């Protein structure tokens, strides 16, 4: 069956259409729009109209592919917005589809399911960690492939929120990066995460970093990536690595969150071959009361 998931995040609205059979996914189509909802405060009528139009376009693309089931989910930016009901209603009018606004716990569980779906057998019996750095929130999750999530936490920081609050220069200054580091330390203070055998990263920051740093995001790779991003204006870096300019602007903040999350889990991060959208399409039941 062809199924589609539209993930309305703080930075981007993303579509995945896939053939889902026997717990396996075969990608058919991916689309992305930088809709930049933000992650702290009201969405507002202009952004509401823009996001509703973007979702409507992605619904049309999914149906053109033959998707029989389409599910739209919203994460932190919608979850925290006082005017979220207006956005949800606008999307339903414009796109003809309901939006499920996920809790932080649900977001973490679906990201874990999507990230661990294709792990090699050597990881199946061991505890693994997953880090999902989005635009407005960051989830850390631990569990096993067989039993699912056993521990999770969601923090209201992400690449978009931090970049908007701290980054003013192009490229970013050392002082601006220090401001982000201080905020990340403050948020992660007291985090008592398990130390899994292996840890994986999902989300736009992690997948984009593959082009700059490779798939293993250890401390050295992340430091190299920060150096690349802060050595040239965003437009030059975007052209060199084939990235969207807005993603380049957000990446330094995303990297600093990924570094802190890897430290909290006590393991270097490897970019996963899946995430929230894949987890939603696989339909793994979400546990309550973790």
C-alpha cells in the first residue's frame, strides 16, 4: 500500500510517500518546503496561510503518486502555539486533511521507530539511543528494537529557536556560538540519560550534516563542520555543499545541540536511515506513561 506522511515541523514541512509492506518501507517520493513556523509563540495569519498552502500542495503530490492513506502530523511549533487551532483548521480547509499534533513523548517514540527500523541484527538486542534535533524541540530516546522505547525526554530547544535567538552575523561569530553553547548547557544540565551501546541522529540538521561531516557525527566531525559553516557566508557554503541557504544558517545551532546530546548519551552519533515520518508510516503504537 502506498502511504504518505506530512511532517509539519518548526523549520520545514516534509512529505514522504512510501510503499509499506510487511513492516518495510520503499521510498517513492520526498518533498520539502522551508516554512519556518518558528518554535516560540504565535504562528500568525501569514504563516498559517503559507503552511496550509504548502501542505495542500504536498497532499496533491501524494495523491498523484497514488497514496491511499495520508497522515499529517505537527510537532513542537504547533504544539506550543496559542493559535494552533487556527492553523489546524486552515490546513483542513485548504488541504482536506486533519493534523495530529503529537506530544513530545509521541514524537520521540515515532522518531525511535523510524530510526531503528533498518538497524543491522547486531543492534537488535542492545539498548540504542536516538536523538531528534528539530527546529523547535529536541528529543532523546533510548530503548531496544524488540521492546521499543524505555526512556525519553523532550527539550524545547532546536536549531531554529537557537539560531533566531543568537545568530545575527553571517558567518556566525564566536560570541554568538558561545551564547548557544551556554543555552544548551543550561537546558541539558541535570539530564540523566542512559548510556546506550550505540546512538543515532535523525532530523534535518543530522541529514544535512552528512554532506559536511559524513555519517558519523563524533566530536571531531562536528567541530570540523562548525569550522566549515563559520568560515564562509551562508550563500557560499550552501552552493558548495548543495544545501538550502536557510539550512546552512540553522546548522551551527543544530550541531551544538547534537554535540550536547551525544555527550549526554555517552556515544558518538551516527546518522540514521529514517526518522519521524518513517515511524509514523510504520504505525508503531506509542506507549503512554514513559
